[in-house]
C-alpha cells in the first residue's frame, strides 16, 4: 500500500479488523461495472488489494488477477482466494509495459506521498494496455496528514486528480463521489474516477 513503514505496520496489525470493515467490497456497484466492462479472461492488477475481496470477485467473474499490497498480512489474506495471485509489492515495484487490461486502484494510492503521485500514475499507465480500463478511488481534500491510527494520507480535490490522470496519459470518462466511515471511525469524502489508458 505505501512505503511509509508506520502505515504498513498499522495495516499488518489491523488486517483482520480491516477485512471485517471492507467485506462489502464485493457488493460495490463500481466494482461490478469495472469487472463487467472487461472481456472475460482479462488480466487485472488489483493495486493495494487489502484482504483481496475485490480480487476474489474479479477472479470469480473469469478474470486473471494479480493482487499487490505492501502489507504482508493483507497479501496472505488475498492469496487465500481462488485464482488470485498475490504478492507483496509497493507502488514503486510496479514496472513493465502493456501487461494489464484493467487496473483497480481503489483507495490505495491515497497513501502515496504527493510528490510521488505523478510517477506512480505514469508507471500505471505504462503497465496498462492501450485502451485498458483504470479505476482510482481517493479521499478528497487538501494536504497530507496522519489519521487517528497513524496512517499517512494524501488528499486531492476531484479536479486535481482529473488533471493528474490526464497528465499521465489517461482519459477520465466517469466519476462519482460519496462519504463513508473508515477504519479510524471517522467519516471522509471520496471520489472515484474511471479512465481509459
């Protein structure tokens, strides 16, 4: 999820608690739309996969899933799902060209330091096949700070995120906003954006 040791440590320590919180991921209409928009048998990268519920849903739909997370405890949970290949990796470890038909980056890149975001997005555009589908979810706001649990967050406005995606070579075509309670128990505003590579 992040190269920030404190953030990774918190996810390792609270993996089971986090899994309970996000068990509704497989009922996410955006995930359903993402999965159904890709041809069966597509290769998908689940970036910052957490306990792997989204990965499992993708695999059950007939896709090939590579799941990555910086938390070893999260990866261990994700690897238990059938037909999900999971391994420990930070955002800096994402390299290659034209490897994936789709990338699901759902509330993971929010742990990346702001100066690193353009490079991470450029690397993701590079590993996504031309015309591939990209999904990103981020908490909205400004600045960087740690939450009550000590996790580091970087916040963006929706317009700022759209701009960063376009600079990286993505073509955003749909977005939605909402407000939910996170692992730290506080409500936070968020935005998700779907884009083509």
